[in-house]
C-alpha cells in the first residue's frame, strides 16, 4: 500500500503543478495558434457537416473541442469566440494533465518511480510542452492516447495478459481519430508479440 500511496502523492504534485502552469499560460496568452483557429472552425462545423470535417482532418480533436464547448455553454448564457477558445484550451490542458498518469506509470515500469517523477517534472516545466498544453493544439491529446497504449502494451507483454491487446487496439483506434500516428501502436504490438514468442 505504501508504494501506491507514494505514487498518488507524486502524481498529485505533478498534476497540480501542470494544471497551475497551464491555467497561468491560458490566462496570460491572448492569441491562439494558427492551427488552433483551424481546429475551432472544424469543431464549429462538426454538427452541420461531419463528413466534410472528416475529409479535412481527423475528427477526434474537433469532437473534443465541440464537446468542451457544449459543456462550457451550460455555464455561459451566450456563445462567443472567447468561449470557444477558452473551452478548447481547457480540454487540451485536461488532456495534458491526464497524460501524466500513463507516462508516470510507464516510466515507473521502465526506470522506477523516482526517475519517472523527475523526468515528468522536467517535462512539465519545459516551455514548449507547456505551451502546447495550453493552446488549441492536438499534441497532448495524442500523447495521452499514445502513452496509455504503450503502457497497456508493455503491461500485456510483460505479464502475459493477452486480452489487454484488445484495449491496445481500442486505444489505437481512438488515438487515430486524433492523429493517424497512433496507428504505430499496432506495429509495436506485432513487434512485441514477435519478440515474446521467440
């Protein structure tokens, strides 16, 4: 029980610091990235023209932005560009904070909990990853799915729980809707199986 308690404390510190930096950057940055404006536009079109959005880009990230906007509109009476921008930044920051969980436990499995903690602490305070997690960019939602998939794959291969491969496939599919590069999880799964079987 003590190691789990230590992990919870470390993760709470990392996630709290990450959220604090992210909120600060959101409040002090007035202009969103050019790509962010594109994704917001796709999210706005998603309900009226889903097929058109799917032709322009993977629909997963615009769907996250649309869902976040719908939740935000429950608390704000009128729609506005600021609501779209703030809700989109908020969901991206949430993905960054949540991505720390699979990254921490993957690091713990590979190099130990102490090293994993310090590595993620450095990642949190680096300027560019912090900027990407506080703007309307799909990097951190992608990292969330990729990290979770690699963690599940490592766990499956090292423990022999082959049913977890179904979860890896599901994760890869959901991640593919954010960025097509998530399909690499399937390649890793095949390579991992080949190594374990030999």
